[in-house]
C-alpha cells in the first residue's frame, strides 16, 4: 500500500496504548502511576509510553489487576544505569524523514526510497493537517543502519531494491504493522489474548473464514487490542489509520491467517471461548480437529518467500 508521507504536520497518532514512566525516587517503596514514573525518570509521557512498548521499562499490575504501575525497584534500576537519563531518553528518541536523512548523511529523497523499499521499520506515525502520513523512526536504529549498511548510503541502489520501488511497493506501513503486532504479542496475557492480536488485522469476512465459531469470534473481538489513538480524532483521520492497520498484500494476509490458526490451536487446547451465560472466562472444551500442521507448512513457505521474513519477527523488520 503506497502511503503519502510529509515532514510537517499537526495531527498525532501513537502506535498503541500503554502506561508507565520515571527521575527522582518515588513514594516510599510503593509502586507509582505511569505519570509519576515518567516524572521520576525525566521522560515526557510520550517517551515513557514508547519505552514501555519497546520493553525498556517494566510494569506491574496492582492488587485489583486493573491498573498498571511502576515498581520502585524498576525506577531504581533505570536510574542506576550509566548515563541516565540521557541514555534512556536516547533509546526512545524518534526522528522523521529529514532528521533521519541528516543522521545518515544522505538526502531526504534517498532515505525515503530506502524506507519505502523496506530498509527501516517505523516505530510510530502522525498525520499532518492534510492527513498525510508522517512516519517516525527510532534514531538509534537509523544510526545502527549507517554502521551496518554503509554501502546503501552512496552510489547506485541495489537492483533488488530498485525492483521493489519500480513495482510501486511501499513497505513502511507493512513493517510498522509487523512491529506493532510483535509488541502487542509481548504484552498479551494468555493464549486467547495472543490470538486476538493476530485476529485484529483481518476484516470480518477473512476472520469468519478462519474462525467459524461465532462465540470464538465474539471473544476475540472482546479481547482485541485497543485502537490506535489519533489526535485530534475525526472520521477522516480514523479512515486513514484504519487503512494503515489493514494488510493489503496477499502474502501478509496469508501470514496473518496462518499465524491465527496456530494461535487458536494453542488457545483451544485447554480452554474454549465462553458461551452465553458462562461469563467472560473461557471454559474447558473437548478436543477438536486442528489444522496446525497445514498452517505451519504455509507459514514456513511464507517465510521462505518473504525477503528477510519481516512480519512476526522480534521487532526488526528490515528487508535490506
């Protein structure tokens, strides 16, 4: 999916919902709220949320299981890190196209071509006043690319990358979706929650083809990740975000479907989705036929065809 990109704008979009943060010692041995933690760690709230998403800051759940907090030990660990708070802040520093190009010493046009060809994985995006997508990248990953791939910064672009660009491919949204999915899977609690993460990108028709049980579909919908936030919210902005969240390449859709089949196999192994009158907790279920063998074969085939095996990896989705 080709997505317009701009360097300036005013509508902000974040990659997901999280909580956490922190720069002095908090309230006497008690776990603190994300806002308090962000202050203690000398981070802006947006920096704190990104640090949590990326796994740099650990969270605990309060006694009621509803609110996430930061333990004093976690704050102390981070504050004891060499170079704090600059090192922590640098790990979550984001740059747009112009700043990323400057870090690499290339033109913004060359950086955009490399990003469209799949060499960089956006960490977030925002929409400008014209609702064009402005991709944001981790500065640390951009700098790492300069060290690991110096040959791509000068001279003629390799034939493989030129072929992708000539075909009109744009890997930015796809790579972002893959990264977001990995981060959501890391935070998902339980097999059904993980299946819900994998089900979320599929449209209702595609989901019904994979999950024929309406109660399972309803339960997956109940557990699906919260929508990507967009500020200010508007129907037009939400439409753009919804397009970014939806896979449009047959290979990517295949990966989503086969991954969901495997996740459902795990979820169904011991517990079934709740039926009417059973509350919200899954219940024991009898064994049912599984399609995991074929799904694994399809997934292996997909990885052999996919340049670099981008989606569903560990967060590094570069195909260069």
